[in-house]
C-alpha cells in the first residue's frame, strides 16, 4: 500500500456523491429540497433525456448572497444548522451541506442567484481538480437557478449503471410527486424534452389538495379515500391526510406516502402500525393505500440517520406507533354503509361484462343456467310480486319510490311470516325514519342463493350474504369476548423457553402487559423465561412461537398485537362456520334484517378475509347498460 495522503477536493466530493447522487432523480431531490427550504412558492423544472443531459431548476425563493455563492458549492457548507442543538431539532429538508458540492463534482453545474436586496444576480461555477469557484455577474430575477448538465460525464463507470431514459425519468417524476404532495402551498411545473408533464398550482383548500392528489396519483384513490385529521394535545402529535378504503387495496406497496414534518420517510414503525390498522379488513397479500402527514416536535424525531434522509428514528417509538395505529384503526372501523363511501361498479365495467354475453353467443358458445324447481320459482315470483315487482305497465319509464318499496316489503313480511324473524325485521324498519330510505335500502330478491338484491335511493345494492353475515357475527363475537374479559387457565406443565437476553429483559419489563392479555410470564434466568398461564381461547395454539413473535414485536415496536390477532383468527373461524351459507333461501324480512345489521356493524364493508361484502350500482350506471336516455 502507498503512504497516507490527502484526497483531492474533487475526488473527495466524488466519493461523497456515491452516497447522495445515485441517478438524476437524486439530483432533483437535493436541489428541490434546497428550493423549498429557501421559501420558494413557485418551482419550474426542465429535464432533457431523463435528466442525464440537463436538469434545470428555477425558483422564486430568497436566493443566495454574492459572497456566499462560492461557499455554497463547498463541502459541509450550510445555512441551516449552526450547532448541535440545531441538529437535534432539524426543521429543514436539507442540512448536511454536501449536495451541491457532490453534484458539481460529477457534472457541469452552474448556480445563478439573486436576493431581494441585490441590484443584480450572480453566477458561480467550479473548475479543475481543486474545484475552484468562479463567480461572475448574470441577469436573474429574485430566486435561484441550478443547471446540471452532462451528469456523470467524468465518471463513466457510474454512467453505465443508469437505465433507459424512460426509466430514469420515471424515477425523477416520482421524486417530484413526493415533494409536490409534501408542499401543497407551492406551485410545481415539470417539463421533459420541452413537453409539459405536470403543471400544479398551489393547493390551499381541501378540494384543491384532493385535486392535486388526484392528478399526481389517481382519481380512483381520492374517490375511495377517507379524510383523517386527529390531534393528541397531550403528546403534541397530529395525523392528517387520506387513507383508502380496504376495498381499494393494492397488489404492491406502491401507493403509500407518509410524511413527517413535511419529509417523506420510510419507517418500519410507521409501516407496522398502518399494516396492523388494516389487518382485520385487508385481503391476504394486499397492501393499503394512503397519503398521511404526521406533525410533531422536531426534537422527538432524529432525521440524521441515513445520507438520503429517507429513514428517521422516533425518540418515543411506542407513543408514535400507538397514535398512528389507534387513529387509522378507528377511521377504518367506522366505515359503514351510511357513509356511502363504498366503491360502486362503474357503468363502463358493467357494460364490459354485459357486452361479453352477445359476443360469446355469436361465436357459437352459450351459457347454461341451472333450472330452479317449479315450486321454488313460483314462491320467488310470489315474493317479488309482494315486493312490488309484479309485471305492470306503470313501471314502464317509471320507478317506484323508496317509500312505495318500503310499504310493499312491510306488507309482504306481514303476509308471509317465516322462521319467526318477521317481527324483528319490522321493528328494525320502524326504527328508521319513515321519510328516508336506509343506506342499503330494502331487499327485493335473492340471486342464486348467494346475493341479496336491494333497492335504495341511489339504485341497486348487491350484497354477498355469507360475507356480510360473517362480518356481523365476527364483530359481535369480538364485543362479547371483550365484555367478558380475557379468561385464562394455568398450564398443567409450565412452558420453559430459551430466549435472548434482550427478549428476556423485554418479557420482564412488560410482565404487566402480558398479564392483561391473560398470560403469566416470569424470568427464570439470563436467557430463560417460563409461561405458566395462557388465555383459554389460545390453549391449543403454539404458545412458544406466539410468545417469540410477541417479544420480537415488542423489542422493535414497543408493542404487539399478536395475541389479539391470534384471538381474532379463532373468532373469525368460528364466525365463518356460524354464518349463513350459500344456497340458503332467505325470506325478505331475513334479508332486510341482515341489511340493517350491516348498517350498524363496524367494518361491515369487508368480510373477515378482506373481501368486499356489498357494492352499489347507481341508476345512471343501470341506465347506461340499456342506453336509456340516449
């Protein structure tokens, strides 16, 4: 090895660039954050060839003084922190003072700026192996312009790792999306190869903010999202934003945006809390979608964890985890039919399904439907007639009102009492305001012993009767279980477990928490614990594996829902077996009783396995299927 020597400034900056400048998107992130920190209200970004040829950013921020321009391109030079106290309460997006120096070492960078009290603008560039800064006058309005040309021109090995122009621009656009979502008060313009991609005006009102989210992400997200805004004054935490309905889940975690004090982050504590909040309503292998903003004292979060500043560390991990979990869990639990927020089948989608029938028939294929026995067919016809669906000329071009349907169904129930549920169903109807139709309307028929068809003010409601009843039974069982408390039983032979010293410390520290969950746990040695008592509901579970999972969560997140999850899994299985099965013929009153139960039950939009329990087709959707009014 050669003797120790100092690195040249350019080489040192190029090594630092390996941490913060991975691709054009990394450059855009750094200079965009600088513009936002400078108080810009309007930012324009011009990109050529995915950012490899040109990245030019213009802003109307405070600008940089002439005497500071040369220093701005030096390593470890920043205006955002002065001492350790500032570092422990960082409120700006950037603070390391390495971005511009690193970028200028692997590209041809020009920085032009002007402050409000300067008569003219000034421009700075760096040249040579010592990166000597050259400052010259330049015409420029208040604000700054950063121009980055020929990225990695002097590091060809790094340039070879770049992907195609389309791929690099996609990464770059994602960075712009994230920062545009983090600052609704700033206008953004993004152009690629002289073509405008995004032109976003400042979004101040909630409607404007939702419009920006719709533009950047998708209109479907906002259409299927619920607003969240909860503050905890005691802890100084606030969580606001939008969480999507469970039925709008994704196959990948590609629509998850979480911001802490305006900084987008990826944090395992946050991800775990949100996954737990959706756990009881999300289909297996699916991921929730959300755009959420957390505000807290900067002293409670450490952003100086990773060079890219994507990761943070919360000083009160359990407090943050519980606040996020309880807030989103409550919002999801309150999703009920009366909100009218469940996604409807679009007319286009329904038309596509319907139009497939003639096409297949034309190709020589045909559909065969199992025949219903004559006595059942007659009974069904009688039921539909009683519900107001007898063939009649008065329904040509006319629709029965909700009140008419309600009266007809009530009359049908009184004339055809079955299974002793008529009185209950009618009592349920009596509780409803006679001038309003319930959210899920009133049942009119049962389809193939699987679906309940109901009419409400909006149009047609289709309910999966087994899935819906399963959720209703499940939620009732959970309430009953909580009301009775956790019943425990001692183990005939206590279970001794070998764990790490950290896990043993955790078990000893949280012994009271385990006790409330019905588990008696004690430490027997440096790396040994013993289980003496467990909940009755989990007597047949693999208690050793369960305890290890719980301890693993507590070590990382400060809390665990494993016990509750296992209990809920058992209750869900019991609820599934105790629910109405397919092909069981329900009476109209029974169907209406189920609809009313759904309207009262938390999380009734999804079954225990995360599948939707009902959907809505509006009259507009139905009219479009038959081209009515066209």
